[in-house]
C-alpha cells in the first residue's frame, strides 16, 4: 500500500491499481487516487409494487442520491421486463468492488456475493441506511422489513412475480420480496403488490463523491 501511494502519481489518469494483500481496488484520478467502491442505499420511504415502472423507481434513486450530493449513477435493486437484477451492475464491476452503506461501512465484499444458493448474508451490526440517513431495520417508517426485488436467487427476472413490471399496487397481484431478517437480499417470498416495502438503490457507476 505504501509503495502504491508513493508511485501513484506516476500512473496515468484512469489507471486501476489492485492491492493484493488488502483485496482493495484504487483508481488514479487527477487529484491523486481514490478507492473504488459501490453503495447500496434505500429510498427514503416504503413503496408499493406500483412505482410507475422501473424508470419511475430508477428516477427516485437518481433524485434522492443527488439530493444528498452523491454523484454516482444509482439504479433500483429490481429486476424489470428488459433487465435482470444481476446485470444492473456492469460485468467488469461485479467482483472487484466492495458494496458499502451510506456511511461507508462494508455490507458485502462484492456484487457477485449477493447472488446464488450460497449468497452472502448482510454483515451483522452493519445497517442499511436510507438516503436521508435512517437505519431501515430500526426506523418505524418501514414497518414491514421486506425488500422488493422481483428476482430469482440468481438475480434473474421473474415475470410472474414483479408486480406487472412494477406498475401494479393491487392486492391480487404478486411480487417477490426478501425478509431482511433472513440476512439475505434475495430471499424468495411472494408478496401482495399492495405491500409497502423497502426499495434499495445500487450505485452501478462511480464518480467522485461529494456530500453536501
């Protein structure tokens, strides 16, 4: 690490530097270097299955991220008609970047670890925060500690279980959600789309962050 710091300014801007003993990735930027990390943050209020489609959910992620000075690209943690949840983060970014909460604490070692039959659990005592800084597991604004996702455990879209492409909030329609007390984000629970559940946003492209 010390050697990397000493030689970083000789690296061309845009270079990626991987530290083997720490499994950390850094990016050479104009001002020096910065660690490459992605964030997972909840919307500031629970949502029914009617989010005006995936574009409506993505727009809420974008809008709330900008409101707190986060300039990365945030997308809803949802499968949609045209995209599997697994592919929301680019292939090149899925196994090298840690997934952090709003306050910079590590939730998962990388995007890949969230998926599959042996998916990693959320780290104990590391909260998921909303964009306005509330712990969603403790705050009463989210009485149901469920997360919408509409995906298989592999992150593939489940077309009969994503609230009619996130446009239906009816009790008779269903969508897949995960109980956060399971410790996993893709636990498979079919739920009524009238439920008011947590919606997560994942940063799928990073830029220099500036908090207001």
